[in-house]
C-alpha cells in the first residue's frame, strides 16, 4: 500500500496538475507523518502495554491509501495520504517489536524477516500500481484494495491477546542484564539511520525524473502527459528493483550479521555500495535496474540490524526502540525529496545522484564511534 504514491507520482502530477516542487513536498510530508506516528505510537504502546494501536494503524492505512484514487485536487490528496501514512507508521513498531519478542534468541533474523516481508509487498506494489492506474479506470478501482487490509484487521483482532508481550519472563531477564540504556550508541544509530532514510526518499523522487529523462530522450516529441504515462512503468521498475535489493540485503544481514558484531557491517556496507548511486544515471536503463537493486542493498540491508540492536539496547522499551529507528529516523527523511528536487533543478540529475552517493557513504562513516562489541 505504501508503495502506491511513490511508484505513480508522475501519473498523479498529470492527473492533479502538480508541480515538481509539490510532488517532492508530498513525498516528504508522507515520510514525516509516518515517521512521527511511529515513536509516538510506540511510546504509548510501551506505556500502556498494548498492541491495539498497531491494529488501528492497519485500518487507517487501508482507508487513507485506498482513498487516493478519489482525490480530485491536491488538498484532498494530501489529506488522504496523510491519514494513510500515519496508519503505516502506527503499524511498524507493533510489527517489529512483536516479532522481535517472539524470537528473542534470533532477534536480528526475526526483524529481518519482518523487514523482508515489507519489501516483498513493496516490490509487488511498485510493479502493480503503475500498470493498474495507467489504465482508463484504474483510479476508480483503487478503493477495492482496502478489502485484504480489513481482512488482516479481523485476523489481528482475533489474535491480539497472543501478541501482547510474549515471553515476559525472558524479557525480564534481558532487562536485568542491561539495566542502563547506552544513549550515545542509540543516538549514533539514530543519526546514521536518518541519513540512510534520506537517501531512500531522495531516490523515490530521483527515479521519477530519471525515467522522464529516458522517455524524453527516446520520444522527444511526446507531450507531458504522454511522457508521464510512458515513464510510470519505468518508475515502478526502478522502485521494484530497489525494494527487491532492500529485501535481499535485509535477508542477508539477518543471516550473516551476528549479535555483538554489528559495527563493521554498519560502517562498510554503505561505504562499499555508495559508488553505485553515482553510476546509476550514467547506465542504460536495463543496467540501471540492476544498479537500483544494488543501491537498495547498500542503504537498507542495515535497517533490520539497526532495529534489532536498538531493541537490545532498550529492552524495557522495545516498541520505542523500533519506532525511533524506523519512524523517528524516517521523519527526518522528509527533507530527502526536497533536497533531490533542489539538486536536480540547480545542479542536474547526474550531480544529484553523486551527492546522494556521498550521503550514503556518510551514513557508514557515522557508525565508526560505535563499540566494537555490543
């Protein structure tokens, strides 16, 4: 559901006559709404020992995202997108904290599974939505997407009691073994995660502009609407390839990054993959899809590692730890699309991809102060 707007941004620009500045701010606004909802919802869940807010998030996400097709002006689109992204944000701490507590002895692997599942959904959405909504009546069919989400709500409500604070005795033992929170390490993880998410949201915008460059180069006489329709599947392919890389990276991180050995993967993975972002706009489109997949590995494989490590550092507040490293960092990422739009306007698309590569490398360097063994 959350892949809908990023993968169809070009179509929505034409449909609602949005400017590039408005679309960049809309992506950033969605990141802010989702990001702020996560730590707030997580803190309330920890305070009242409940997981019900996560179920409410699924309802809001279904209603908001499923109603985007009904919007006929920018204000209405912004309102429905706000509701949907708040719902998406409310669900994530619930999911990450629950799966982390269900498998405390393999927390990184469990959180990676949760992360990879989300990326699989993102790949499907990025492939599906541009092709559905580019058809004549695609936007009118969009509200039907609420149905599977509401079925999920009924399932969660039936099993909510089983998901509330599982393995409480194991959690108490872990809390006793780590009585104090190392806030310096939490802060380092948060800043690095924020930079990685800024790279993520910047790419959401850059893929739209890059796809338009490819289409205009191939069909210079096309109108703006024709370019948007022609670029939409390409944007979906870029988004899908990136999400596939994010899923693969998260899966590999869950398998190979051992507890207590998180520092150097957090440093070197972003550093090693950052040159790919510089090369991406220079490559032919088919090779570009492969580079987009590799870029997803570079900026996202360390996300489940960061979440699991934060949960370990904050054992009494696992919802809040998850919310900070996902939503708290994601809210900072609202500046990513706006920075990308400014860069494309003033420096060109190739220079902006290069600056995004520098940001990814910086996210790795920021993790050098972490302890060698956690």
